[in-house]
């Protein structure tokens, strides 16, 4: 059993912390939201009064925070100082590659082991312990983090050096955003041509148009009964978070000098949809914008 400080027990972190507690770890939860901490406590965690209190004497520190600014501040203001020489630092938030590298570099300067370990999978996967972790950092840090991450996920993959977990995450989600737009516009065209949605699905899902956006998160109700389209696009992976990841991908592309025209087009469309009130809906609701 390890002592684990969990900073940020919101929609994702709450379920993840609960799975660590269920696995027998002592999990100290800290969040700016009292309601989030209360939920973690109801799932077997203990409440910490501050990030520093949670992290003091912990074997591992996990952060699951909104953005790079929160992560950098949390480590600089409290967590680096509270970490012991053998503590492993694990940032599971989705943040920009540059900040991930910066925080990892600051940890290395203090001889602390750190990984960036963003996740694929939404709140259902966080609650169910079936996340996929994409991990960047030195081998020794990965080795220390891997057994802890394994209690929260179905796959833990070492992507390379510091920042490569974030790189894998945003590249993956750039594909996801673009394929969802392409899939949704194909369903709209099929409708307008008089091709039945179920018939189109039966063909394309077995042909070269197949993707996760079609066979798991199908943007029209019917063909995939579990897709958010069947519940009026509630739940799932909300447009605002897809937009966040696409913006991170575009920023990284600008810095790296990469040309990403499909990613840029997807970002523009999801931004337009969010501006029109779609930010809280599953990202497959982009089909509403495409219907006009
Ligand atoms: P959330 O807003 O529900 O949770 C973030 C939590 O961090 C909140 O409870 C907030 O109060 C807390 N917080 C903010 N600043 C803090 C600080 N300084 N100290 C302590 N707590 C602080 O967001 P979420 O959906 O859980 O997402 C968390 C991260 O996971 C984000 O980076 C997001 O992009 C990523 N992510 C989310 C999903 C998803 O489907 N929700 C999927 C994959 C990745």
C-alpha cells in the first residue's frame, strides 16, 4: 500500500482517486471544491486541508487539473517542496507540451522523478478504471508511476521523454476531432441524398470509412445505441474539452512548424459550434452545425 496525494478530484480525478482507494492505497484528496473532496471521501479517500498537507510524506503525487497554468502553479507553490526524494510525481492533466516539459525539467533539477501521463477515455473510463495513459518521462520515473497508473487504467504506454505523453494525447485527439467532423458531414450528405442512416452505417462501418467516431461515438441516434446521440448528446466528451485539445494541438503545431490544415478546420468548426451554445454537448453534436 502506498500513500498517494491526489490534487484535483473533479469529474475525472474523482473516479481515478476512488479506484486507487479501492485498490488499497491511502489516498489523500485535495481540491479547491469542497463538493469534489466530499465525493472523494465518500469513495474511501481522506480529505487534505491543502495540497502541501496532502503531499507531505506521500509516495506518489497525482495532479488532475484543468490546464498548464494550474499544474505549474501547483508544483511550484506547494508540491515540489512537499515531495520527498523517492516520491514520484504524476501529472495526468491534459496540458500544453511546453508547460509539461517545463514542469518535468523543474522536477529533474530538484532530482525528483516526474512523468506527464494524460489520459484517453472520459468520466466513464475514469470511474471504471479503464483509462489509457500516455506517459512521457525518464525510464526510472515511468517504472515508479506504472504500477499506480495500472490501478486506474487498462493500458499504460511509455511514449518517450518528458512531454511525449502530452504530444501523443493531442495528436490522437486531433485525429478524433477531424474524423468526427468527417463522419458527421458524411451522415448529413447521406441524409440529403436519401440514403438511410442505418444502411449507410451498416456499409461504411465495414468499409474504409470506419473509425471510432463512427462505430463507438456515432453522431446519429440508432446505429450505436450507447453513443451520446441517443441521449440528445448529453454526457460523453463535451465539445468544450475537444476544443481545448484542438487548441493545444494547433499551438504545438505552430511551435513545431507542422502543417495541420485538417486540425485547424476542425478547431474552427468546434469553436463555431461552441459559440452557438454547443460547448456542453458531446462533440458528436457537431452534426447539428453541419446540418445548418
Ligand atoms: P474538472 O473541472 O471536473 O476537475 C478539475 C478539478 O481541479 C476541479 O474540481 C477544480 O476545483 C480543481 N482545481 C483547480 N485548480 C486547483 C488547484 N490549484 N488545487 C486543487 N484543485 C484544483 O475537470 P476534469 O473533466 O476532471 O478534467 C481534468 C483534466 O483531465 C483536464 O486537463 C481535462 O482536459 C482532462 N481530461 C478530461 C476528460 C473528460 O472527459 N472530462 C477526458 C480526458 C482528459
